[in-house]
C-alpha cells in the first residue's frame, strides 16, 4: 500500500507517518526521505525499485508532493502502484490535493489518500480535558476556560504548552496560566484590552512596554487592538439580542472559549464605551498617518486618555 497524506496539521501527519513506518519496517535505516521540491518523480521511482539493503522492506517519505499530468514520471508511478506487491512503500506528503484534476482522480484509485485535519473546537477541548485528567493536573474551572482560549492552534505547540502544566505541582489558577502558557500576540492584545476596560493603567502600561520590547509595529498593534474592541462590541450586542454563547460563537465563527471569557471580562463595559475606544483609535490612526504625532507617543497618550475615563 502507498499513501498520500495531506493537511496542514504537521503533528498529526508526523504521527501518521510514524505509524505507517512502524507497520512496514523495524529500523530507521530502512527509511529514506526525499524532498519532492528537489527530487524528480522518476528518480524517486528508480530508488523505489532498488532492493532494500537492511531488511525485506523499505519506506520512502516524500514531502512537498505534487502531481501534474505532464510529469514524465506519472505514468511510471501509476504502473508502480498497479503492481501492488512491492518491497517499497511510498508516503507522499502535501498540504492539499486537487481532487478535481484527472491525475488525482486516477491516483486515488491506486493509493490511499488520508486527510489529517486539525482538531475542531469540541475535539480540542476533549483532548485537553483527557490530558489534564491523565496527568492529574489540579486546575480551577476558570483557569481551564482561560487555558483553552490561550493554547496555540498548532497541535505540536499545544502539547508543548500542556507538558508545562503536567510539571506544575500547585493548583493552577488564571494567574498560573498567564505565567506558564506562551501566548500568541492576539492573547496579549486581549489582556491589554481588558486592562484598559478595567481602568488598570499600571497593568496596561506594563503590557505596552512588553510589546515595545518585542519591536512590534505600532500601527499593526493598533489594528489588532481595534479588532479586539470590535469583537467585544459584537459579542455584547449579540448577547443583548438574546443569543446564547453557542449562537454567538456560530455567528462570529470564533473559539467558544473566547466568547465565554469576553462576556466574563466585559460584563461591566457598555457597548457605547467600546464604540468610544474604536473612535479614539481611528482618530489616532489618522493623526499618525498624517504626521501629526509620533506613533509610540500617540499610543501612550491614547492609553492614558481612555484608561482613565
């Protein structure tokens, strides 16, 4: 059996490759990787037809795979697959496949195509809960919600972050999650927005200094802040319309834990206040682009103005 593994979740693809390899051979010496960005299909097939040196079978892992009808090796590949009983297993790996193309339709009859999809929100939550239970992680319900909203979407990175929690001996609360989990930019933006809306200027300025140390572009950050204020506004408007958390999540096509945390953090903030923040950001954006104020100074003045209001 030969395989085409496709998808953008590299962790799942790597795991599936390991499973196939372990089924076929007993030693890594019988495994070879040939990058198809730099290796022709004809060369790969020549290698596939060479006898294995160390055992009765061998595996060729072939990342960056693509198939074109005019590739001179396509006919040879189809013939190789049709023969069936071979001492070589081919594992082609790519981000996506175009099943509308004739060449893919033909290959799907000859090889096993497997799509490795990223975990959906429900499966992701189930995986995290199973990990916490298996490793006996003592965590509050609030911190668990915060954790699910903070974890990176990439599964390999997510597992690395969860491994940190497994080593933590004390009870994990929101503050522990904030300290332990390496969060993406949008999470830090969310934290700054919360500091502004709760008028915690000391915290807001401290987070702003963290951004400056990362050499982030001020206009890029302002766009991220505007997006977060807009999201908070939308969530609160939809809640006032009587929508449930699940309905808001579906309407905004977002992480359900992000909705839960936003509602919890913004319960005392009016929709008019969010519109005020957006109006002030728009004015600052105009002032910066027209040269009326320096970006760093302008944003610090914005923080002081809106944070004390």
